[in-house]
């Protein structure tokens, strides 16, 4: 439909997802509509599908409507410098695995509506600033982090990131708890939102480039970091 490809999620709820364009990669400025018409029926676009924009080397922008509630794995993987920004709307609840794998962006902002972020979301990426917006609801990470043969790592050690804002408490679906910044050697500035009341032991171990650490007055338990 209008150069974009979709698959139906449910013919009952009349929902669909944007999917990859097979042999012809998406390019230019993409505006995803909130509703598409197919066979005389109006379908609401609620999802960006698996690897929908992966390796779309001529992509310059993507406008995501606030009807989208989920972004599947690899949706924006391996996009090198061509996107100036990517805005995730506050309607999104879940984001899949390796969604920004190998991608270069100035900023990624994870809205506080997101309840779950899949494993290795920033793997091999180069993202200058990653912002987890302030919120009271914990953000659940998929499996990830852990031991990669070179010591314990966190989610943000898997990419080149300079600035990080941690506005929410993190939880993990399985495995031991690893703070996202463990061994993230490129991080220079870290700030916390008011809902962060505790910073765990060795939260910034291996973060050798940190120059600024902003801790809110609401943090009541600070161990050796």
C-alpha cells in the first residue's frame, strides 16, 4: 500500500504490521500511516515487524504513528549514519531483541511507556546518547549482558555510547542482575531520574571514561560504585 508492505495481525481486531519490503529496501523519508485500507477494510498499524528496516542504506527518516505498540527484533538494525533521529512514540509498550544492532544514531530515547526491551538492543551500535525516560514502572530487559568471555558486561558495554540517562528501575527476565553500565568504557556522562532510589554495588565498574555523574536527592542507598 503506497509503497509500504504490511501483513494482517488480526482480521477480527483489524490490525496489521509493517514488514520488510523483500528484495526492494525502503528508502528516503518513510511516513507510516496509522491506518491503511485493504480490501475495503481499515486496518490499524500496531507493529513494526521483524527486520522491517534492517540494512536500508538509503533510508533518511521514519515517522512512526502513535498507533504502534510494538517494535519487533532487528527492526532498525544496521543503519549507518543516514538517520538524523528516530522518535519512538509513547504508545510503544514492547521492543524486541537487537532492535538497534549495528546502528549509528545521535540519540535513542526509550519512552516510559515501554515495559520490556529485548536482549542486546544496542549490540555493535554507535549511539551518542541513550535516554531511558523517567518513570515509576520498572523496565524489563530480556536476557543479555552476562559473561561474554571477557568478564561481566552490561547492556551499554555492547555499543559505543557517550551519554546515558537512567530514568527507571531495571529488571531482568532471567539470569543474574547486571547493571546496564558495567564495563561500558565509552560512557562519559551518567544521570539518574528521581525514581532511582538505589545504585547497586559496582554499577560502574569498568567505566573508565566517566567524567560526570549526576545522582538525584531521591537516591537513598548508594554503595561503592
